[in-house]
């Protein structure tokens, strides 16, 4: 024989116990009788309502400037209807505090047919002020973001215009310095040739700086699309290493290139070669005489693209300055002390290009021991 489910047990609190609990409540709780008079159910009521006993006592709770809320409150009390949305009853009290009121029950104390309406209120002043402060902060933040975006656009436009205007005359300086050094244009004394070489070297340096500025401006403004093609990262790394062979010989530095064959990848060949050229150029500049630059490239573990590493045994970078290297025009302090030329844009541009490919570029360095640049290149951009 199936067991019958036990009948539910309904617990009823004694009226005196319920009254004691309500009186000690820190919230505003007040009852309204059918004749319109009210009676407090919590200790906070008298101080808020000022001792009034007429049917509009609750209305006096509302700030004089908020008469619309006062009328809604009076209408709900008169209609004896349950309010389902407490937010509609958020009112400002005469003391300036904000209270959320809700009609919750009839006949709470005594006969349900008595028609007593109970209002329950919560002080939400802190919550409202917090919401207001957040709205103001959000508006201020949006205004600041819009202003920063406008300034960034103006900066990019200014850099692009100035760089373009400087590039043309610098190109002419480089071209004519080459013509001056050409024996077919007439012999120059050793001193004059030295002067021409200084002109050419510094003009090329400025031209490279302008090109980096223009490129960085295009990247930041989203105006540099990648020209993607399928190629071999292994072959690209070997080519970049070979392109720096003469510079390595001039600096008396050896390039040790070790490349493992692997899958083809999709990338912008010109931009990726530029990254490798920047990284290799830095490694050669900061290497000590007779040192070695180690270049490694192999498929990443798990088939997740390519791992490329360029390491030198040069002057290194102070640990506290490594995170700043990816800010424009920032260089290691020891590089400046040693008179090593540079603009502080190579790594910034290189990381931006690798980011566009969906990869990562990280630097590890120990001052006095050397620097390692690690690049992860996915098989295709996202």
C-alpha cells in the first residue's frame, strides 16, 4: 500500500512575536487602516512621519519638490493595491534621503478582512548616490575617451603631414650625397669624402626614423592592411640572416643561424622581413666585438605556428626598463651611455606588426649578459 505524503505544516507566528520582530526592524514599516489612519510597525516610522495620523501622513514623507511621487504614493495607499515593482515607489524623503516603498500585505496583524495595507520601505540613499556617481563617472570617461581619440587622430595626422614633408627633401639629400661620392662626378679629397659619408649616414638615419613614424601612424590609425601570401618562414629567416652578413662582418660579430624546416604559413612577407631586420639589427648593434648572434627558427610545439628566436651576448637591458621598451622613443639607458644609435621605434613597430599577424613578440634580457627576442608566428592571422 502506497504511503501517503504527509500534509504540509503551516507555521503561524503569534501576533505579539510578529509585532516584536517588526518593531525592532531597521526598515520603515507602516500600516494603513481602512479609515485612512496609520500605525507604525517599526521604530523608524515616527521620526520619518513626524507623528502625523491622517491618511496623507505617508505623503508628508516625500520631499516637497517631488509631488508626483507623493501623489503616486497616495493613490496606491488609497487603492489598497499590491505594488509589484518597488522601483516605481522610490521617493525622496523630506530629510533628503531616498527610500524605496512597497505595499506588501493586507491584514498582516489581525483579521485579514480588516483591510490593513502595510508599506515596507528601505533606505537606498547610498545605493542611489553610488549609481549617480557611476553615471557621472561614465559620462566623464566617455567624454575623456572622445577627447583622447580626437587628440590621437590629430597627432597621427600631424605626424603624417610633417613626416611626408620631411621625407622628400631628405631623399634628395641622400641621393645627392651619393652623387658627390661617385668618382664619375669628379675626385674628392679624403676629407671631403669623410664629410659626404657623415651627411649620408645621418640623412639615412633620419629617413629611417621618418619611415618608422609613418608606419607606426598607419598602424595606430588602422590604415596598414597586411598583404598576405603563403610562404616559408624558414626561408624568410635564412634570408634575413644572410642580408645582415655584411653588417655582422663589419661589427666583427658572427651570426649563427639554425633553422628547422616546417609548414608554410600565411603572412605579409615585406612586414615580417622588416620585423626580422629590426630584431637582427638590434642584436648586432648591442653585441660586443667578437660576439655571436644566435638565430633559431622551428615549428612551435603542438603545430601552433612558428617559434623564432634571436639572442645576443651583448650589453643587455636593465630589468626595470624592459617593460618600457615597447613605448615609442624609449631605449635602454645603457644604450645611450654607450653611444649606440637608435630611435626607440624598432621594437614598437615590430610588435605591432606581429600583433597584426595574431602572434606575440617578447623580450628577455639581463644587463651585461645579453638579450633574447622571442617571436611566435601563427600559421595564419586571425
